[in-house]
């Protein structure tokens, strides 16, 4: 199963669940000097320790800079937009997640949010996509300028569809090189509750860690799936869970 530098390990939306993330790295046998690690985005918000997740991602990137890739998710985009301009449209959405202490944001004496500069620099540097021999990796979807025509992300690298879209056409109609994505919880859209959704050309790795208590990763090219769970799982099918999911 192991294939040295040829193994790519893709982790779904972590959303502040540091304990699950650490457990998943251990369960998957992640080797920094041998494996490529891709975090599909949405490190922050929802869970109890987003700051810890970002710190761990920075540590991993510093240890293996050429083999660790962190993709920008919509929650990173919202957070950065809100910190730059608290009056912007995305700020309102992000402040709703702050109410549940997702990033342990505190205020200084001037009323400014206290987020470490190295965290901001790191999050601001994240790419919207990555590609290797096995797949294309984006947080949400490929851009669709025309019905059924999906752009390679190199043609639209700053298109918000890459980290915001839940595109039914993409889910149903895309054919081509495998695309691995997150953002859409598999149990909500694909009927794969707490499981990675795998098709010929599409793989969704978001098993809803902050709702289900299950965090997952897929190994490529083998398509072996690793999942870890916590005891206090909430019900992804509950009305409250659906309401939170549909928001953003």
C-alpha cells in the first residue's frame, strides 16, 4: 500500500478539531519525509481549537515545506476578509461562527481582534488549488463558465467557485482527471453519512467533523480511506445540524 513519495494523503475539512486531526495523522501512518499531505481547506471555525489546527498546519509545513499543501477554504477566505474589513459582506457570515468561539478570538485594548501575525500570514498565503499526478485538489468545486464546461483551476485560480460553490452540475456531470474536494458534507449531499464519497472522477473528503465527529482522509493513488471519530458525535441529520450546514 505504501509507495514513498508517490503517496498523497488528503485530509477533509478539519474545522478546529485538533484532536481528530492529530489522531488521523497517526492512524494513517503519515510520514513527513515520505508522504505528500494535502489539507483541503476549512481549518478554522466551528470546532473548539481552530488556533491549534492552524499552528499544527504551520508546524507541518515548516517541517516538510515541499510536501505539505494547504488549500484555501471559504472559512479562511471569510476570516481574512472580516479581519481586513469588519463591514464587508463576508464579515457578517464569519462573525456568526465567531460567536461559538471558533478561533478563540480575543480583543486587545483597542478593540482589535487578537490573531497571531504568523497565522494571518500563513492563511493569506494559501493557494486555491493544487495538482499532482493523481488528482486536482480544490476546496469546493471547479468553476463552470458554461453549463457542463469545467475550467482547470489554473484558468480561474481566484474564482470564488473554487472555495464556495456547491455545484450540482459538477457533482453529477464532471468527467476528467480526478478532482478531490471538501466543503460539502458527504452525508448531506451524497447520502454517504460519515463516509468519503468516491466516484471515478470525483472524491469528496468532507465527512463533517464538526457535526458528525468524524474526520477522514484518502490516500492516493490507492484510494484507501482513513477515518477517526470522537465519542460525543452530534447528529448530522438533526434540524439544527442541517440549518448550520446550509448556512455556509
